[in-house]
């Protein structure tokens, strides 16, 4: 089985406004990943194996001129890739992954900007372009009203690979008044001992996030299927209704906010233990320096400083408790 899991950002876009480039990423560039998440709706309670056989046959015929990079069976992913997918006047590298009743279509582009206002705007514009592309439209037609398959349901997720800082919200002040934004702790994406923060923009047409870890990204994708796509399939909605959108919001909040308190508590506990160790070492150094006060004045001064630091740390620990 041949596997290739990395999508190389590749796009030939002449766009002075956004400065989209083919060059390698540097500090002034941002890679944006587009995930178009499809859910297959089956007919007459068709089983997974029947849906799989029909879906894989459709995809193999439709993607006959694509590069098959991973060929799996019923319980594995099957993946195709192509480097010259044309969307409007732009060329993208795209990957299509299939598993049971799920289809992912992934695109990458590199934007010469780090301004979140520009990045969010660019992401929405490219999302609309992909949604209206021949690739997406034809795929929907290919999966429409077949023997076992009824239709496809779609919801996009966009991942901007740029770290979020609280001050970045200032550039999004206009959007935050009309769109739901959530700050979350990414427990598997850390700086030293502490988890990084990420920003999630939730709207009816799509979800957009700043840089998140692979684990958090997979959790978010599964949340989209559970709270959105399954519900859209149940209600036969082409776009999330008010009730479905409310369900998405509640589910996202439950996933990321109810756990956030426990994450913060665990991190605080680790920090307190670290402070305890520092405090104990400082206190021992202080006591030792007082005992040697007649032998070395300089050593004693350093020790006394460490002792005072230890007292301060112990005070913090008592205050935290």
C-alpha cells in the first residue's frame, strides 16, 4: 500500500491584494487548509458495505485521472491526489479521502499575510470559490439518486495555520459583533508547560480556526459530523437550519468549554507542584546560607535572596489553595 499523508501547499495565484505565493512558508506567510466534509446519505437503510461498494466505484470512475496515493479496503481510507485542480482561474493541489460514509476534499493555499482580518476574508472568498467549482458540483451529481446512495451533505472546515494571540481580536472587532468566536485551550499544543490558545469562528456556512494541533483538529472534524452533518442528513437540509446551527454551537461549547475548566485545573495543579519544588529548593538554600553566614558573606546574600524567593513562592501556593 502506497501512502502519502502530506499535502504540499501549491497554488498559482496572481493576487496582489493577498499576495498568494508558491514559495516556502516564512514568518510573513500563512498556509490555509480547506476541508470540505461530505456525508453520504444512504437509501432504504442500505448497509455500510453496500454504500461502500457503490461509493468506491463512483469515486474510482470519477477520479480515474487522479493519482491514487493510498488504496484501502472497507475499514481503511482510500485517497487520491492531484496537483493541477483548476478552480476558476486558479490552480490548486487537492486530495480526496474516502472512508465508509465520509468523504474529505482538501485544498491548500499559501497567503502572503499574517493579518487575521485579511486571512478570514481570504478564507471565506476561497471557500465560496471551491463550493461553486465544477469538482464539487459534479461530485454531488455523481452521488445523487443512486441504487444505495441518496445524496451528499456538505459542511466546510477551514484551518488557518497561524498562532492566535489575544491581541489579534482587535483586528476582528467588527466580525466579533456579528459572528460567534470562541477562544479555546489546545491541550496538545503547548509552549513550555502551558497549552496555547486558539480561536474558532463559527458561522452557518463554515467553521474557521486558527492554528490547532492535529488531535484538536480531528476532534473538531468529528464534532462537525456529529452535531451538524448527521443532523442535516436527518432533516434533509442543504444548509444548517436555525436548530441545527444551535446544535453545532451547543456541541462545540460542550466539547471545548466544559473540558476547559478541568484542563485549567490540571495545568494549575502542575504549576503549583513546580512552584512547590522551587520553593522547597529556595528555602533549603536560604537555611544553608544562614548557617554559613560567618564563612562567606557573598554566598549568604545569595542564599538569603533565594530564601526570600522561597517564602514568596510558598505564599503564592497558600494563596492558590
